[in-house]
C-alpha cells in the first residue's frame, strides 16, 4: 500500500538532514554501487529498494538529491519524481534507467527531474549529476 501524501508529510522530521542523497532502485547491486561511489565522494547516502520506501525515506531524511530508477515494480520512477516534486520541491531529482527512450526522459524532465543518467554509467556521471543537484537545491 502506497503512503498517502498526508502520511508522507507526517513522516517528515524537521530537526535535521540525515542524508545528502537517497538512491531508489529495485536492483540492490545498483543501490550499493551508487552508495559506495557517493559516500566515497563524501555524500551521506541512503538507499531504498522501491518507490514507496524511497518516498518515506526522503520524507524522514531530508536529502538534497534523490536518484531514482525509471522501472520499478511498485511505482515508476516518473511517478516517484512527480510525488517528490510536489511534496518536497527543494529536493533535486535525477532519473536513471537502462531503458531510455525519448519519452520517459522527456516526461521525467517535464515532471521535475533535474537530469537523466543512462545505465550503465561511470561513477563520474553519477557524481556530476549529484553535484548539479547539490548546487540547485536549498540547503535549509
């Protein structure tokens, strides 16, 4: 069952930012690789295995950036980004996918994604997108 917007908002802790980046992907090895790359660059990073878990984690941890896979079983990355953009407009969203076609990438950018990363990608591509996200978000 997906959390409602009200449940997601109630999950927010306003006292601190627990992580810099949340990676949301149903592929555990992709989550782990992203986490290692980002933490190696000094970013506090958390991972979620699906969209629902990612939304709740974003609500609780106040990241500046979320990196979201396009195709996941519970909800698409585009839906995750749309909900994050509506609920948390100060969080920069980056979409990643191995299934890129013009339409999902275009749709994600229209719904608020800052960037798109084509899988497989080099660590520097991820870091470049996250650095861009960090410069475009409010650090409050």
